[in-house]
C-alpha cells in the first residue's frame, strides 16, 4: 500500500513485479481498506490469475530480457551487466573495471538495448578477432586483405575476393565471441585457407588439414555451435501466444507493468 498526494481516490492495481498495490490519498483511513478489498475480491482474483499467466510468459521469453551477464567464451571474459532505467532517449553503454558493463537508458525497450549490445559486441569482436587473424596468418604465412565483422545468421565467416588481383576479404561473424576458442580458431584458419583456394575441394581440405589436422572433427563440432549464441540477440516471437494475453506485451518487462486498466472507484472515506 502506498499513499499518494496526487490522488483523491483509492486505486487498486496489479503489477508483475509487486503484485497487488493499493494507492490511497494522503490521510486515508486505513481501517477502511479491508472492506474495500473485500468488495473488489472478484476483480482481485481475476487480476491475480492474469499476473500469473504473464509471469509464466515472461519466464518463457528470455530473449526480451536484458541479460545479467554476457559470457564471451572466445576470449574467456564474463561481463556483468549493471542496468539502469532512465528516461534518456538514447541507450548508453559504459565499460567499467572488473568487466562490468553499465547499460542505461530506456532498458524496458528490448530493441534498444539489443542493438546497443550488438554494437558493443561488434566493436569487441573487431578488437579481439582482427589481431587473432593476424597472428594465425603470420604463423601460417597466409596473406589476406581487410577483415570485416558482421552479424550473420547463417555463417560464421566467409572469404571473398572483389577482383582477381585484390587481396581476399575475410568476413567474420561477431557471434564468434560466444564460441569456445578452439572453434573460433578453426573458423579463422578455415577462412584464411580460402585465401589459397576459394572452394571446398579436396585440395582445400588437404591444405587446411596441413595447418589443422583435426579440421574434420572441428568442422563437425561447429555445426552445433549456434547453441552458444544467446537467445536475447534476436527478437523473436514465440510460436503461440496464450489466449488471455493482452494484444501488447508490457513494454517494460523490467519495470512494473499495469496489467489491467487501474480500477478506480470512489470511496466515501477517501473523499476530501
Ligand atoms: Zn569455407
């Protein structure tokens, strides 16, 4: 229960976070509350069921929740996220000591924090993967052109040549950051090896196996590597929405969401 100066009425409302909330005008006679709740018992019961349904849905909807941490297996780092909801229009991300990432702004808007985190991850991927490519390239004496980092849904990397004489461009998926290092290394070696052969011919695999004898096993292991990529990266709708849900999900699953239009009724005792 809380008192509010801004109201002259008693309000009942439910939120996912705090359950039933009773807002009363300042100076309201608290003894009158049980009787009021009794009067609204059926409404409360219905709202309670709705809240339960919404909670269950949110639990099965992890990708619209700002993650608490980001585990980057590729580089052995776990970043803890400190979220702060502000009414700024822009999302801001700041790195702090001890691998903490402060995320502030409209954190209830999944699309905003998702794209901010993806930008941060792409920058990080560039900073980590480009030198990694350089190291492998110089170890194995393979020449390549620029390295680009992109978010891709179907491939971990690619190698292409814009013109016959140009150095091949390596494109790497920013999502590689989530993979264990041995698989990242495999992708890098695979793409670097394409600088000598642009196909998947037996000659290509022989070349790749000369620098990585376990290439075949690694290639198979990579097939199931998408499971390392967290689901919050993509906005997806669940296959089916429960019938009792409102057309729109709460815009701010992190904050209290009013599920039912707050029911308002005059209370004799509350009138000033
Ligand atoms: Zn290939």
